[in-house]
C-alpha cells in the first residue's frame, strides 16, 4: 500500500517536471514541436548497468529526436519502490520504470514464466528471447488495455543465487528455517519454501537494514546487486545456487508511447535496441568487477551443489504453468536458439 506522503511527493515532482519540460498535450511532442521529458523510475544505483545503459539511451534519444523526447532517469528508488512503479506508470504520474518480472506477474500470470528456474539456458538465450517480438510480443502488449502499460523490452538480471549472514549454503538443507528476503510474488514465495527456508517479502530498498537488524537471515539476487547495494557488508556468504536467470522489464505508459510520431517512435525503438545490448555487455563485464568489490569487502563466494537446488525447484514449472498460452510460450522459448 502506498505511503501517502510519498505519493504526494512523487505527484508534485511529476507536475513540476512537466511544467518545466514544456510538455505537449493532445497530439504529443512530435506533432507540435514541443518537447516532452519522460521520467524513468529505477531502484538501482548510478553504477549499476541499468542506469548506465538508460543514461546512454537518454542522450541518444534526445539527439535523434532533435530534443523533442528526453529521458530523465531517477535511480536509487527516488520515485518509490517497484511495487509503486506499476500504478504510477499506469496512471501517468511518471512515464517509465524498470520493474522485475514478479511485479508484472501480479498483473498477468503469463509473466510468471520469466521467473521460473530452468526456462533460460544462459543470458544470451534469455536476451534472444526477450528481444524477439515473435516470441514475447503478445505478452508485452497484454497490459495495454487493462492497465495502460506497454512493456518496451527486457533486461537480464543474470543468474540469481543465495547469500546469507552466517555460512555458505551448500545445499537447500543449509537454508532450513532461515528467513530469506523475496520479492512479493507467488512464484518467489513458493521457490524459497521449496528450498526449505522461510520466505520474507520485503522491498529491495529495505534489504540492507533487514539483514543488518536480523529481520532476515539472507536474500537471493545476482552479484551486481549484491555489490552495488553493499549487501556483502551485512551478509558475507554468497552461495552460487544459480537457481534461475532473472529478468527486468522496461515499462512505459501506453498513452505516452502513442504520442510519439512515427519518426520519433522509430528513434525510440532503435535507441532501446542499443540499450539492452549495451546493458547485456555491461552485465558480463561488471559481474566480475562486482565479485572483486564484494570480495575486497570481506565477502566469501563459493560454488555449491547446484543440482540439489535444481532438484528442489523442479516442481515449480508444473505448479505455475497451467494454461495453454503459458505452455505454448514456454515451447517458443525453448525453441529459440
């Protein structure tokens, strides 16, 4: 549930931004020659690949549209947490946000497939799928009528693993009874339960203090988020469970997207294509940097029994993929090489 003061602050900031940007209305920016500044909500830091790639997107879009369209990225959860992003983008409080797959799962169950173990073989396989509109085009458009949200495309979260405060978790048995932070979604709750731990839903921005205070005993995420959020300071044991390859999605208010002229929309699409590719390459190089940063800060990284984790999570696909469209999407994903 939204905190009233935060909603008011976000709304006030959005209104001020629109006035200062000289936003067009009606036909939108391309038609009148006026400029439009798209506010982008992000819960990562300025050193994260998502911010760096989106910042490059902003510069390129401004150049390619002659200043008619601008992106202003707000990192570090300045505009709230991801749970709030969906409603804010839907209503137009701001225009764009990066959200994880479980957030979209709460609006359309078909998005659950992007959070399940063993769906993607690698980051390269994942990104080939997430950028192929023949595979994901329908699900990307599925929220336009109901929620006024268009999914622009996907970004990798890399392989997600478990990290804890007290010791390496060589097998799921080592997680028994531990409180592990999860995103608030049925699939993540079931995933951690299947590993024998106690799932504890918590906003991403609250994980550090949750670990520090003992509200949670651990979390699951990738090496980059582990390092950029400095979680290694309060949870030093990173166990390479690699239980799934996670995904983020860039979403945009559908009405805002439809304001673009055909020329500007082409520039936007071209810019996004360069953005996810840059992000993917940054992810690969920055993962090694993140490991070094965390190790220098006292973190201990260790390979563990990934087969034991995989076996514990095997039932999840049958549990969550129940409809024919979901099964057909999985078949398309597996067929993409």
